[in-house]
C-alpha cells in the first residue's frame, strides 16, 4: 500500500529560488493529505505533478504566514477549476475567520463543501481515522500555538498461507484467522500462527515543524518510521534558534535518536543557507540515517 | 530618466509554470512602484532582480485573489528582512481589514510604517505626485470595483543651448529660460525659443486590468506612450469575456487604437492558452504595435 511524502516547500519564513515555503503531500493508499500550504504551494503542485482535486484533507500546523498564505489561492483555484468534491480543512480556529473575510472581500463563493475543523492545539488528539489509517495531532513548542501530525497505518491483517488451508473453508473463518484467531473447521483445529503469516509492521510518519527541541516528543513518536523535523539553523545559531523557537539540525537529530526513528528528514531551512550540507553533517554526527530534503523530493515510508 | 515596467506575472486567475499571477513593477527615475501582487510575487522579484526594499508604493487594482494574495507574504518578508523605511499601500479599503486580521492571526507586528490609502474606486483621482511624476487611478468595469493606473511624467524643463548664452547669466534667469520664459540681461533680450531646446515630450504608462472593453477609457488615455491592457481571452470566447467582465485581445487592441497609444502590451492571459500567439495575431490585426508580455519582460516607456 502506497505511503509516501512529497516535499513541496522546504524554506523557512522567506522563499528562495530553489526552496518554496512549507508544504508537503502525504499519500496513503489513494488518498492525498496536504500538510501546510505556504505561498506558492499551488505552483509547486503543478511542478511536481500533484493534482489539487485529489487532495481530500488539508492540515495547517500553525498560523505563521509561511505555513498558510498559499491556502486562499489554492482554494480559489480549486473553485475556478470546478471542484465539487468536499474538502476537509484542519487548522487553528482563527483561520476560519481569516478565510471567510478573504473570500468575502474577493467575492468568492466556494462551489464545493469546505468542512472546517478547528484543531485542538493543547493536547494530542485523533483528527482522522478510517479502516487503514489514523492521523493524530500533538502540540509543539513554538511562538504561536502549533501542532505536529502523526500518520499511523493501522495494523494490517495476517496473510493466509493458502496451501495449509482447505479450499472450502468459509469466509468468516478465514477472516477470523486473518485477525489472528484460531478456528475449528470439520473437526480440524487451525492455529492461526501456523496457517497465516504476520502482516508487515504498521508504518508511521511524523511531521514536526515549527518547534523548539522538545524531548517529550520522543516518547509519543517512539519507533516512527520516518520523522520530518524542522532544522532551521546550524548549531552555531543555537541561541537564535532558542530565541525564535526553532531547532538546529543537531537537535532534530537528537530527537530522532531518542525517538528511535528509522529515518530522519530535515527541512525548513533558513533562507541564509544556500548550501545545507553543513546542517546535514551536523545532524548525521548524531543520527546517521538523516537526509536533507529538497523541493520535489519523494520519500517512501517503509 | 529611467521609465520602464517589468512584468512579474501575466497569468489570469490561476498561475501556470511559465506565468505567475498579476504583478508588475514600474520604475520611474530611482523610484519603484509595485502594481498588484498576486501569489508568488516575492519569488518573481527574486527571479527578475527586483529588490523589495526599493519598492516605495504598492497599488492594488482590486481584490480578486489573483491580484493581491501575494501581499501578506511580501510584507511579512520585508519585515523579516529588516525593512524600516515606510511603504505606502493604495488599495480598495477592505484590504486593510483583511491584512489587519491576517497579521493579527500570524502574530506579525510590522517594524516599518505601512501607510494605507483607500483608493477612490468611483472616479478618477490623483493618488501620487512629486516634482517629476503624477499617478492617477481611474475606474474600470469589472465584477468587483476595480481601478486602472496612469503614470504621467510631468513636462520637463527646456534644455539650455549654452553657446548662445553668456557664461555669467544668473541662475534665476537660466531657470526662467528653462521654464520657457523670455529674459533680459545686460540690455540684451533672450527669447527662450532661440536659446533653449524643447524638452522631450512627457511620457506615460497606463495599466488596465481587469476590465471589460470600455471605450470611454480611450479619451482619458489619449496619446498614452505605453498601454498595458488585459487580454484574457481570444475573440472566439468574447461571450465568456463579457460574462466574466474581461476583454479579448482584439478589444484590447481596439482600445489602444482609439486611445492613439504609441504601443500596446497585452497580458493577463487565461491559463488555457499555453501559446498566446493567436491572441497576439488577433490584436495586431487591429493595432500593429502590440506585444504579448512574458514574465520577466521589461518595457521601456518612450
């Protein structure tokens, strides 16, 4: 089952010619989730082949402009392009007021349902759930109220070993075996562990931007497969990171290490860094399985 | 004296990979004026070498999103980059409310003075004047209240023919000659027309976007040196242009013809046109001195 993230923007605060403002698309199965929507996101989608009409959910981490100022334009364009299918928007509650006023002044009447869900900013919460996936938000530590997002695949069913099962076993019993339950059929006992294989381990992806280094996060994100953590500054600017409530690349790596993440990707780079390899070096010194993102990069979650 | 316009965005409604949303910069002498500020304008400025700190005035024609959604991001970036010099913003009055709410939700406190001037949307008015330049706004005909802008160089002084003047003539008399006044000095009469050359004719630039074809404009813009007129659609979509209160390329050319413009540039092309040469052909059939703009194009006003 497809589970990937496409980076649309990896600059912090101010866009550059090579890095747009924060936005990324998580694809899970056939579903696309947009996380943050900095100015320029709709053009980045065109550039990297993301169809806006396929986005079903948008999550906005916080209301600093670099994380949401592309939203009104994206929604207007969806409208102009004839979108009719509903869109769910999860964001800090005051965004509703901003968008409402913008659309009123623009004379825009959306022709598709936009369902607005104010995000709980103070404690972790499940904000999306279906048969296959859970999405949680959790508070980060930033100048404005800010949340991160954790995408968790649900445990999948065990896989049947068909050679070890009679062809005529009823579907209900097969389903029970897949759930790991033992069954009896025509006087034979079938031990689930003997006639099925365990499913792949559930995968997870966490988005942490913008935030101070915040060690308690490591517990909530324990064992995460892929961790995106902001790394706005080099360690030499650790004081400035603290002052502006951002993290250094080294701090991002420390969190990955403590969370026992399988892999770390760092982004949200200050526009002062034309070359981010020094940040990558600082992170890898702490956590080797680190990559620095570029706009357009796609990471499979595995 | 430098008088030019740089096109930052030439798409209508929705950006494309080759055309950003409406924005252009008029340079007059050392001063830069930004007209409209669609999403992506700050990146276009980087791309085409326009320094945001040099912009002293911003004029927003109307509040459709494609003409102003880049503004909050541009102002935030100016702030982040340490701007301290004042900025004058001329826009429909309700933009003040939108920006105020956006900045409040973003926690942004501008560290430079932003002077907001609500534009008169119903009748022509002078909105800027200094020794060298006048800027007027005038109503266009569009779905939302919309204005165009006319930049008019003021008549310049006559040029002295030094060989025909005594070296010791006082400065005040020279100034009088430059103004075209005749003077007497040491019993000699100097006829201004004999000892000075006429100045270059004052130049002008008009920006008309978005608007229906509106013939009365031709009178106000009579003899304009350079006319930018929107040309959203081909003539085959004239009905659609009427319905959406836009112009066809042919209508833009008709206005240039009736205004006896020296040159016409067309833009604000619907994103459906990957190739705008058919629009250019339609316009040139009516007004030969027409060019279709591209992002990054610079036009000298002469």
